[in-house]
C-alpha cells in the first residue's frame, strides 16, 4: 500500500484562480510562488509561453530520438519509438505551418517504413498500432482485441488514415469487417459475464483504455454500427458506469475492487474520454455525468509522479481539455491549465531530483517529454485538443 500512496503529488493548487489583466510573464520569480503566478497569467500570454516551451522540447526530442542528421531507427513504434517523434513533428506543423517540421515527419516515416519492411511480420506485435507497425487487414486475426497492441488499435489506425488522407483510403468494407469480428469475439466472453461484450488479454479482463473495454468501445464508436451492435456497445459502457467507485475512479479489470490507478491506460482518465465519445454518439447525459464525476479523482489524484501521457500528468490533463471542448465550462480549461503549468514549472526539476519519473524512454511520446511537448502544443488551441493515438 505504501508504494500506491506515493503514486501522485498532493494537488495543492486552488480549485480556481482568476486571471489578471496585466502580463506578468516577466515577473515569475521564486520557485514557491512561480506556479501561482503562471496560473493567474492571461491565457493568451501563458499559451505563448507554453507553445515556445513545447517547440523547444519538440526540437530536443527530435535530436535525442532521431539525431541531427538522421540515424538508424532503433524502435519504430508510436508508443516509445521514432514514429512518436514523427507525430509530434506533425502536430507542431499543424500549429505553426513550419514546413521543416512536416519534412522531418515525412523523413522519419520513410525511415521507419524501411525498417518495418525489412522485418515485416517477424514479431507478434508487427501488425499492431501503438506498439508495432500496423501492416495489412489480415494481420490482426492472431492478436488480442486491445488498443495498445491489438486489433482495436489496428482499426484506429485505419480510421486515422481515412481522416487525414481521405475517406475510402482504407475501404469501408474492410473497416466494417474488422469491427464485426471484434464484436463477435466480445460476445463470446460476454455471454458468461454480466456485460454484453467482454475481452480477455493475458488472462485478465481489463477495463481501461490501453488494454481493455474502454479502449475497444472507444474505437468501435467511430465505426458505422447497426442498431443492435450500437446497443451492445452502449450497454457495455453502462456496465462500467454501474461499477464506478464513489471517488469517480474505475477498477482496472473485472473483479478488481481496488481504487488506486488513475492513468489513461488504467482507470478514470482513459475511461472518461470514452464516456465523452459515448455522450456524443448516443446523446445520453449519463455518460457525460460519469465523465465529470471521473474528472474529480483526476484533479485530486492525477498529478502523477510521471511525466508522460500513458500514465503521467500529461495524459491526465487531456481529460480536462476534452471536457472543456465538450461542455465549454471554463473550470475544466483551468484544470487543464493547472496540470500543464505544473509540468512547465516543475517537471524538469522533479525529474532531475528523482521525485518524478521521466519514463523508461524519456523522450518518447507516450512515456516521456514527447508527450509533455504534445500537451503544451495543444494548450495553445484547447478547443481543438485531442489525446494523441486515442481521440480522432
């Protein structure tokens, strides 16, 4: 229990801080009050500071993971590898229109494609999304159904391609066939549970975004489903709501009664993002209410001792950004700003002092400061912010 009690920093930030009209960018002083000064800065001035910090981090990530003149790709995955750097460069290009960022993104993708082609299908994860290379529609048949390294992730990648390159790039019949196959597999295990759809991975019936129900349902809600299939997805999500802890958090897996993980991968952050999508798809206020309830535990226990977006402060901030996008409630924008300012003000020092984990892959998108850079870029245009690799 002791290890679980030190997973997060106590959130001592006020529930809300009014912004001051004057620009105090140059007056941020001693460490003990610098965070409060950041929180009270006008948003326009603050977002410019966060953007510049993000662009500096983006350049650092590129040098550390790619090199000044390019280098051999050691890990081509989006999760911890060089493709995560490519996505960060693409994000920066979308914000600044700096063609150098787009060119670097393209250069990295071509190099990763070459590496993938040489080792195609040599590993069981080669056909996966966040942790692999996602190759063809036939590959996922032997994979689990999860988002992180499974068939739902493959499906998400297809949807991403169609969004950014054009509908029909991946034929709708292939997308529909994969979705129906995932649903069929979910029904087989759902028959022996209290939930219409259920999935197992490594002997565990996970609930979270990375490995379990929330992630799989999230992707399926982006696909055209028939009424019966849509009802299965809806009832599966209602099942999760019935088991929400009083704190707003969720179990990590079926038959798990412990309330301690507050991550995108396990717990309230990832599940709440799925509920926000469900509120949009089904028009059901119960999903929005569950997401708002989940936001409380994220505010109270979401300043994790890790920097990344999978299981760190950066990822947890996205819940508040998404709630702000959906509701327009400025309280959620403030909370996103508070988490982002906490990182901006303290992350580097806390990592250097060993108080915060910089990630096993410290410059990566999902574990390291690559994710922090992505978040700080998104703070510039919060109504457009989307969790990378999850929200489309």
